[in-house]
C-alpha cells in the first residue's frame, strides 16, 4: 500500500478516499484526525484543515475574572451541598477558545468515545436482520475510563488492513488516478470508466461500476468513518454552543481541569441582554456543582456504562448513506461532510425492550442530575445574582428553544437534557426536601446504589424510605 493515496484528485475528490485509506490503516474504531478536523471546522465556521476561524488567544482579563468567580461559586456550592468539591485533586480553571476546548475534551473523552464506537461497530451491520427482542451485546466493563482503549492489552482491537484488501476493493486505482477535470469524460490507463464516476450516476447499481466492489463492503468500511464524522460534528457543535464545562456531561478520564469558553458566555449574555457577570457566576455555579458530582468514580463509571449500553443498540445506517450519496449531483466535500454527520445515519432498535429499559435508566439519571443542579443553582444564584429569576428564565428558554444542531449530541448519545427531564428531576428534589429536608439530599451522590430508580423519581417518598432503611 506504499504507493497508494498519492493521486491527484483535482476538485472532484478532495482527500476523501485518502481519509478512507488512513482509516484502513488504523487499529482504533474512530479516525481521530478526521473527527478533529471536522469538529474544528464546525466550531469555527471554517473549511476543514483550512486553519481559518477564531484565534486561540483568550483575553487574560477574562481568565482572571472567571478564576475569581469560580472560587466564589465553589464556596457557596460547598456550603449548600456539603460536598467535597475538589477531592484529592486541585481544580484548575482553563479559559479556552473553542478550538482548544475541542482538543482538550477530545483527549479527555477519548477512552469513553472509543468504547462508544466499539459498541456500535461490534453490532451486526444488518440491523434489519436483527431480532428486536434479541439480547443486546454490551461490552463488559467498558464503563471504566482508566486508560485509553488502544493501551489495553486484554482487548481485541480491529486492524482493518487485516480484513480488507484495498486493491481488491478498487481503492488502489481510485487513489492514484489523475482526476483532473479535463479527463472526466474519458477512460484512462487504469481501465476505469470515468464517466461512470462523474456526475449523477457515479454510484450507479450497474455491476460494471468500478466502485461496486467497495460498495459491497460499504458498512464495514464506512461505519468507522461515519462514526468519526458523527463525533466530530457533535463535538464541534458542543464547542460552539456550550456554556461552561458541563452543559453536556460526558464521562471522562480526568476531572482536574474545568474548561470554559468565554466567547460563548459573552455571546449568550449579548443575545439575551443579560449582564455578563450574572452569566459568568451562573455558569460557574453549574460547573462547580456538576464537577463535584461527576468527578466521583462511581458516578462517572455508571453514566459511562449506561451510554455505552445505549450505543450498543445503534448501527451505522449504510443503506441510507448509499441512497443519499447516489442522490448527490456531484462529489462535493462540504455536502459529503454534512451528509455523513447527519444523526439519522445512526439508527436504533426502537422496538427493542432492552433499549427502552436502558433509555429509561439514562433519563432517570439525567433527571436526577439536572434536578439537583437546578436546585443548587436556584439557591446559590439567589445569594449572588441580584435578578436571578431573569437569568434562570433565560437559561430555561434557551433549553426549550434549542435547534437541531444544538440537540445533535443528545440524539447521538441518548442523554436527553430537555425541559421535561428537568421538570421530572425538580419534582423529585423538591419532593425530598418537602418530606425530609435538604439534608436528606446529602447521601444522593455517595453511592450508585442510592441513586433513585425510575419509580422513585415519580414518588420521592419511596426513595426516602429506602435510604432510611439503608442507613438504619
């Protein structure tokens, strides 16, 4: 394969099949370079790999002000919750650009993301043939994030070069042929009919189509690349819209740093005509509370395990991918990027009772997390923000009015953070406080076994009875 990937693709095939060739050489389920490029292009509104967009410099004044506000927030959250915020690791606040946010979080989330990708790609690629009542194959002990997947010697990794011969799939000729515009209406020395590739019929079902051998293996070849573009698209959108470090709480391997993007907070404050300092202290309270909960290993591992189980129900929808590519009038990299990052390309076993059970557990955890954080936010912001109700209403409206792009991460991971989930959690938290006082909430995050069940979220009294028996 040393001579592959050196062809001149002109304007028609810019680096797309080169990315496939790099994918075939990787021993991980995600093509991280591709995911990184797409994430940065989405977050900075620039072309992939162009280097255009925002600068990585953050105003030192913004950083100093945020450090001070986060210290204040830490004191109040600790007082309200009684939790040890820092644990055995000091908290380091990092004020970063969107691009820096992506790079840092992609590294922190990598073990979890690779377990997610492995859970998806380990599924049978033909989901239509699956029995919706069949047992879901969930990787064992994959919720642990102690080390990256590629460093684990007891896990089987997939080297795609062992399973596929690019020459037999037609990729060797494709990567080296001179795709100049003036040759698109002839047959070149490779014997490939360029007319069958150019234009609307470049992916026809004709058996003589030189790409048909590749299409025969479409699922297994494209699945990991689809995942890379899905992840890149999701991370780019999170970097673009997130206020603070934990607006979307994904498990990670290290909780020493709290990453915040001043650019996003300023944009939100401007859009909603709210004082910047109010926005910053509000975000600080939410980040500190989330940090205190999610840095606990049992909470982090439990959430990771649930999301990986959810991912085991997903499959790259290669049939839909093939259908949409056939509808392209020309091979345009921007169209291809948008197409491959569409959440619909991953579809789940919606009728599976196992999936419904997993989703119910995820929703219950999310309700508890959001309800608890919202209670801390309301209590702490009433102390620190002159008009905390205005700030709270703006955040509520922002949550309700989010568009499809902002919900992309929720659709991908199954971790819904909408108003309905929040209201369920708030009902539970307020029910506990009314029946037993806020001090009863102190045990909520101490052990996984003390988290409320689906029925207890709807009936807080049941949870109180259970924890009293546990503590007796």
